[in-house]
């Protein structure tokens, strides 16, 4: 009985090892965000800025651009180095209507974070999430995720 169990488990273990090592089975799926970024730039609803010089341990997992009646929104999803999700939202939708949808209705401002682009407001967003918000008259940028503040700050600092 032990021999027949071993005959079943050894091939399964080998397949799992091959999947994880040779096929990078644990690596996050990476997408090319360039088409969504170009579409947002062509729409000219706001000045598009993208992260520059993020490390190789950051992965772009999604990219969408959508026009709405009250503005346009570019969303770029990332997997941070700690494997947690982070979303970058750039939008011309008025801040007062954008933030409740992005941060949740019970979000609270906690403080500020300064970069070359300006002063970001730090928010406690949905349960387990923190957010950085840079609001300007024509564009609002939101960096939100269930990751450490250092990763949110790194993404915000990389924007140019």
C-alpha cells in the first residue's frame, strides 16, 4: 500500500516542482500597459504620468482606460515587491465623486506625504488598505493598496 501511494505522489511532486521552478508558476502575470497609457494620452483629458524606474520586483498586472460622462480614468494595477496589490488611478473625474468610489465611503485623512510632484494626502481607505491622493484642479491621482506604506510611497515617488 505504501508503494502504491508513493507511485502516485512522486509524479505529482515532480510536476509541482517543474511548474514552480521551470515555468515560474508563482510569478505574477505581467501585462504591457502601453496601449492603455497611449489611449489616455490621445484622449488628452488630463496629463498622464507613469512610474519611472520602479524595480524589477514590481509587476504591472492590469491596465485600463475608460471615458465617462464626467471625465476619464486610467487605472494601472501593480503587484508590489511584497506580492500585495497596488492600484494607480489617474482621473479627470471630480475629486469629490472619485474618492468615495476609490477609497470607500468611510475613508479618513491621516496625514501628508511630499514628493517632487506635490503634497499627497494619506488616507485610511477600505479595511486593510491605505491610499495616497494628489488632487489638482484638472486631475486626481490615487495610489491605493493593501501593502506597506513604503511601497505606496515608492510608487508615488516614481511618478513623472
